[in-house]
């Protein structure tokens, strides 16, 4: 096995595509509140390395479960890469700290640090409190949104406006757990079973959009709420008529999570 191939496999534990998509979502948030492109990119940059570091460290600690649920992952196929993956994490860790340290707002530094700690300890929560892990990620998702919100006018929106986002992220995380029921510990999906979990996913998305609709106070927000309802209708059709699995239905999760975020940023 060549050293180049080993490096690529080790780097894959950082989920570069998913980390970039999370960075892009945060960048779009900064642009949405009319932050110029260069400052927006700079302020969103910690999300890229924090997410990558979080994915990497969690792969290190989740090797046993990943051999069952995700045998295609690098450390599941090549356990000998552990040292190289650890080195990758160290570089991402240092990079994250550096990007956080040079952020312009002191409160942003604190909140990015809080998110970094939260994502780095996800495996601890997953292992010791598996039924709380979906809630843990749902509340962690409010941190980058709060950073964007504060950067626009140095004020925070009402905490109630974050509720639709929390519900939508909880639904997405639960949906991701449904295909992994056989290999997971006592997660909510395991406790409820596949059928009840799938119904709860749909219910959480519906309540999230209901709150978004109820709390909207402008034309743009109502339009986004309408888009969300349209996506949820498609979700229902593909699930009931075409029998799509939860893994395939996850493609609806990104827009159904982004829609509620707009409520906070207006």
C-alpha cells in the first residue's frame, strides 16, 4: 500500500466533502446577513476545520461500531492507519485553534471554541449517553447560527427562534440513526424501532415547519416556509409511495434544516 494512498485514506476520516458543505452553509449564512465575501469567508473558516477535526476524532473512537455500521470507512478497512489518522487530527486540531484565535469578535472566539469542544466530545456522549446524542447535536447546531446572528448586529435573536432548527436537526440525526439500528447501542432509534423512529422524524420536521410558519413575520420567511412544506410533501411521497429508505430520504435533510435557520437571521 503506497504512502500516498495511506494519506488519502487517513484524510478521508475528516470527511472533507461533508466538512466543506458545513462550511459552505455557514458561509451562506454570513452572506445572507450581508457580510462581504472576504470577511464572511474568514469568519466561516473555523467551521471547516472544526467539522473535519470532529469527524476525524470520532472515527478514531468509533472504530468498533463502524466495523458494523460503516465497514467502508478507512479505519474499518485499515486499522493500521490509526497513527496516521491521529496525526491528521493533530494538524486539524492545531489549525482549528489558530483560526479560532484570530477571529475578530471575542464572543465568536468563545462560541467557536464551545462548538469545537462539543463536536470533539461527541463520541463520549455517543458511548456513555447514546439516547442523548441526537439532542446533543441538535443543540450544538445552534452555535454557528448564533455566531452568524451576533455578527450582523452584535445582538442575539430570541432563543425561541432557534427551536425550529433544533427540531429539524434532531429529525435529521434520528433519520441517520435508523439505518444503523443493528450496530448502535441504546440510541433513540434503537429504543423506538425503525417504524416509530421514521414517524418521529416526519413529525419533528412537520413541527419544525409549523413553528417556522407561525413565527414568520415577513414575505421572505413565508416563502421559505412554503418551500419547506413542499420538500416535506415530497419526503412523504417518496417514503410512502416509492418506499425510499431513510438513508435515501436524508437527501431532503439539508434544505429542511436550512429553512428554519432563516428565521433567526431575519
